[in-house]
C-alpha cells in the first residue's frame, strides 16, 4: 500500500509539468507575422506552421510540421516540412543534410543555466552549436495551463530576438527557431498559437490577416457595398449575403474594432487608410480598403 501511495504521489507531482509539455503534437498550429522582405508593413502577411501527421524517421516517432507562407500579393508558398519530437523536456528536429536529430529546445532550464543547442541554419553545411543563457523565467497561464516563459541572452551567433523569449510548449515568440541575424525584413513575432487545450493570440491582428494589395481587386466582389468612401464619421456596409462579423484594421494589421453591426462608428479613429474585413455567414471573407477623412 505504501508503494502504491508513493507511486501515486509521484505521478500527481509530475502531472502539471507533463501537461505543460507536448511540443508539436498533431493539430498544433503557430502563426507568425511577416512583411514581404520589408516591402509592406509588419503584419501584412504571415507564416503558418501546422503539425499534420505522426510518422517515424529511422525508427523514431516524430511529428510532421508543414510551414506555409501566405504572401500579401496573393501567392502561397509551401515550405519544406519539419520533423521533430520531444523527450524529457528536450525537442529534437531531424536534419536531412546532417542525417541526424538536432537539439532544438530545452524547456527545463533555470535562471543562469546555459543551453547548448544545435544551430538550426544554414541547414546545408553548418554543424555547430550555439549557447543561450537563461536570464529570467516568468510563469504564464494560458487557458488554464501554466507555462514558463524564458528570457535568454546569446553567447554566440544564434538567438531569439524581441527580448530573446521562448515558452514551454510553444517555442519561439520571435520566430519558430532562433536565427543567426535579423534584418528589417525578418519574420515575426508570433501572432497565434493553438493546440488541443490552448488557443491564444499574442497580437490584436487576426491570425490569418493579410493586407490587400490593390483597391481594384477589392471592388470586384458583387453584392457588397461599403459607403461612403472616404468616410468621416459613419461607414455603412450593405450585402446581399448575411453578414456575420465586421472587422476594421489599420494598415499595420492592428484590429481597431470588431462588431456584428453593418454600421461602423469611425469617430475617434485617426484619419488615414483602413481595411474593412467583412465575414459572411457562408464562410467567405471580403476585404475593402477605405479612407477615414474628416471634412
């Protein structure tokens, strides 16, 4: 009986930590902002990572993650899949060029620890390590799950930018992996994350927001009218199809308002260019570019 009670206590003691770690399980999704190599504002497009399959490499069970780049010009790029697994709070990623698993994340560190990880890029020829020092740890509760957020400082070339943060179960808050350098066109930061128990947003911009490119493209959808344009105080949306929701974004992709009404009160919004996203009950999403102008 004592042995059983001891075993039960150990399992219960481990349960919160086990539930917090399940990196890349099938169904997990990440959205990271992008901005067309600096050709448009920071939230004009995005990268979507999704864990789609349980498979195996060299006998090791792994999760297959597919990255897709949704560009604001309308193109979609399907990038090479990523294969990884987690064991004892450490995430390993398969690298075909090196024909081995790379140590990608370590989630059980403490303040002052130095994490020794394999460099994730360039994948073709580099086979080096890099080091991150954990400078601070804070606990964050997302949908009832307590996760640790790690701040890091780089000792070598690779690092997380925007504060150097990564988080239990989620990974990088700047980008999916650390990077050797960041330039103005660098992708990130994270927009949204979801898995079986967590569904959270880190920005006010919608997970799948893309900045429209041409006004001409936005006026071709028949049956939807946005008027007046330019608008001073009130904007009206008319549609031959039932409207579920209206969202207003600035040109940086920040959501300024969301409503079920087909009339938008623009008072209080600065003058300038905006995007109105019209979500129809049939699942269609139509965007209109409008100008707020006072007279």
